[in-house]
């Protein structure tokens, strides 16, 4: 984006980890941000739980208010990673599955829909969806729902890219492997730590700064012909 006007960006899940690092990186690049998280914290202007019906719509409206009625880029980063063993009670397991899909996929889809409609009116825009290596490789037996939600996010991104490129609406998906965030720390410990790292040829997990720089690139600098791209950041632990 070469215009001297600051790019207006809505980023979800910006309180910690990848989202916080991305928000910092985007601000450093001169963008104006509306940052969302589940609760107010330093730098978080919009609080909303995507498990609640209508929260995504409310987030979008608040972002427009904060950004003078214009959003140029949507970054969907909000998500949960909660174990749900198949031994759980049927209703509990189903509720776990549906909660993860509501937060990780349905809310992102609602925001993408609102963004596409807005971008059509203003002549274009960008969507950056933070998915996961799990979209292609799958995840642990306790995380069917997480893998399904991220696979859906990748498919949705490709569909948006193909459907609206002619209207200058671009869409990108980013698929990190393990990243050194709070969620990944807990998971690494539960899965054996060093043993799991042996599955990563690079020998370490990604840093939030590495993922945030990729988000910044897609949000601000990626050439239009890259629309529909899915970018892996996993230390060669899964190569497509």
C-alpha cells in the first residue's frame, strides 16, 4: 500500500502472543489500529467474547467508530486451543467442538463477510487470516476441533481470494506451527517438550516476532498477485 494515508487495521486477539506482537509491528509501520481481545488491557480498545452471538458484528462496528469509518485491513488472529478428549461425555465433547468452531472460525467468517462488503464500497482491502499448521497436518487426538477450525479458515481464505480479487479485495492465510506463546508453552510441556522439538528440523519453535512480520507483510506489502497464498511458518516440521 503506497498511499501516504495511514492504513486502518482491525486486529483480533491482540492482547498477547502473536496478536500483541503483530499489533506492535503494525503500529511501528505507521498503521492506525483498532485492537480487539476478550477483555480490556493495555492497548486494547475493543473487548468482546466471540463465543457470544453478535460479538463479531459489535467488534466491527466499534472498529469503524475508532477508525473514522474506514477499515483497510482485517487481521483475524483471535482463537482458542482447548483440549477435548474423545472420552468426554457426548454433550460435553460436542459443546467443546462447537465452541471452538464458533470462536476460531465462525466469528472470523462473520468479520470477513463484513469486511468484504465494506471493501466493496471503498474500492478494495485486505484480509489476513491466522490459521495453523494443523489445517494441513492435523493436531493431537484431543484437538480435532482446533484442526477442523483452522482447515476451515484456510478454505475460507482461498474462497474469498478467488471470489473477490477482481474487486481489489485480497486475502492471505498464515499457518504457524508451534509459536512461543502462552498456549504453545503449555502444549509443549504437556507433549514432552524436547521430544516434540525433535520433529522440527529448525530445532526450535517460531517466535511471535517471526509470525508478526509475516502478518505485517501480508497486511501492507504483499503484491496483489499473492492473493490466495497460504504461508507456512513451522520450521519445516510440515512441508507441503
